[in-house]
């Protein structure tokens, strides 16, 4: 792999991602809805990686595999969030941020939200970009990584679909989702995403880029401590008393047998 070409392609990918973020920011100002950034998040990760993959064409089997996984992930996640957000107001997280940073939150959101997500997406994309640029031969570790990544993607998609069906069922209103994968983990969708990124990192490591471990570490931290488990469970017990019992018997993240 040419280091100089990899760096050049990475900067191009970052620039393209920043351009997308700028367009979404303009749309968010017009609609007064910063939640649009969540719909774009998958592509803020996929674009930098795909630019590098394109630059190193023709791709190796490893390159095709990691690119296919990240594109499938971005497409599914973007569509899922867009469908979930249709007809809804700005997410309460961004409403709280808007209140804290007013006045002129529209301008402040450009760097507080959009620029930050461009940088995070660029870092997260590192294993996919490095794996796509690698010329190392396919190995057993690639196979293991691909199995983990596809399993994680399937778990995330299945968990999201199960939750969407549960919320759409009027008879379940006010109840806690504890069916399907949600019986074994309170956040199986986040567990699946975490598994996917560790699998992609394993493929990058097989290609000689173990240094990209910062990506799955960052995603794990975000999912557990920042925008995932901790944030969602911050006040849910106050809003839904039955959730306390669900917490008592169900693992927070890694799926496990429910406690009696």
C-alpha cells in the first residue's frame, strides 16, 4: 500500500464527507431540525472509506468485503432512521442542546454537531479504508472478521426491525419491549453494531492495519457511554416504571440469559 496515496485519498474522503455535512446542515437550518444529522451519520462514515477504496481499485477480496459491509450498514441505518423520524419533531437530545446553546444555535450546530460528526465518522471509517487499501493476501482472520461483521449487521438490523414492529403495535403501548433479541439484551442493536466494527477492524488488522483499533474502541465508547446505553437509560426509569424490572433481569449490552 502506498502511504502517500492512502493519505491523499483519505483527505479527499474527508472533504467529501464535510461537503455532505454542510448540505445537511443547511437543510437542518431550513427545517429547524438538527436530527437530520442522524440520517446522514452512516454516510459520514461510509464516504471516506469508499473514496479510499475507489482510489485503490481494482480492489482485493478484502476490499470488496469491507466496502460491501459498510455500504449495507450505511444504507440500512440511514433508511431506518429516516423512516423512524418521518413526521416527528426534532429529537429531544438536540432540543436540549438547542436550549443550552441559544441564541444562534443554528450557526453553533455547524461545529458542535456537524463538524464533530464529520471528524468522528472519519476516525470510525479507518479500518474499512485501510482494509480496502491493503494488498495483503486473504487469511483466516479475514474470514473471522467478515463473519463477525455480517453477524453484527444482522443482529442490529433484526433488533431495529423488532423494535419498530413493537412500537407500531397499539396493543403494546406503554409496555417495555422484552421480546425477541430484546429479551437477552436491553440494547441488542448497539451490541450488533459494536460487533460489526470489531469484525471490520479484524479484517483491517489482517491487512496490516492493526493501528485502526481506535475505530472500534471509539464506537464501543460512544455506544456505551455517550450517545447509546447511558444516554437512553438516563431517565427512562422515571418515564417508564416497568423498565426497572426489565433492567433487573436483562443484561444491558452483551446478550445473556434473562435472570429470574
